[in-house]
C-alpha cells in the first residue's frame, strides 16, 4: 500500500513539474513575442510612415536631450529643407504624386548624412536635419549636395527644387525653442 502511495505521489509530482515547465516555456515565448512587438511599436511611434524619417516629436526629444548640456556641444548644426512650390505639385499631379515627391526627397536627404545624424519630417513638405560634430562650412556643403541631388532627380517624372537654411550652435543658441 505504501509503494502505491509513493508511485501516485511520484506521478503527481512529475505531472506538476511538467505543467510548471510548460507554463514557464509558454510565458517566456509570450514575453519574447511581446518584447518584439513593443520594439516594432516603438519604431513606428518614432517614424513618419510616408518617409521613414523621424517624426517631429522625436526630433524635439532628441534636440532637448542634446541641449540639456549645451556647454558640451562644440559643433552642432541644423539644416531646414523645404520643397519649393509643393502645393503646386499636389494641385497639378495629385496627392499620390506629392507623396512620391516627399518620399523621394526624404530618401535623398537620408542618403547624404551619416547614420548617427537625424533626418526628421518637420511638417508637410519640410524636413529638419541635425548634424553632430560638423562645422558650418561642412554643413553648407552638405546642404548644397542635397540641393543639387534633389534638382537632378525625378519623382514620378516630376522635377522639384528645395530651399535650405543652415544654423549652428556657434550662433549662441541656448535652447531648442526660441523664447
């Protein structure tokens, strides 16, 4: 009788242990899937869906972080880019063509900067590019390269130009937003 009790106790323990192992494996797999999904959601929340550039919120978060210790910013330049007469592109060729132009311009802007620089869609057809450890003259050359590449490109057989503005930390900026 005692052996039968031990046999059933052992079987019960094995079954409980097996259920615990299955529960741990199931929980771990759900955790991994959840973690992957959260990474995807973080990526989507930080990006503009049309251009895959950072969005304005991420741009300002990044700049506020940079300006949190403004004394350490030695070379910090910003390029603002605006597609010229973009409303005319939408009115003449339609919004789908306009989206193609915006996406194409964004691709060119991203191809002209380093991986650690920031290209963000600032507004409808406006972009902000943040360059770290780049001088004013280098930034001017980069903006000119961007301008020329965009002028030479065709987006759904549409030729556009962009206007660029350059600013630098050397102009005594102290905050991200002008007070």
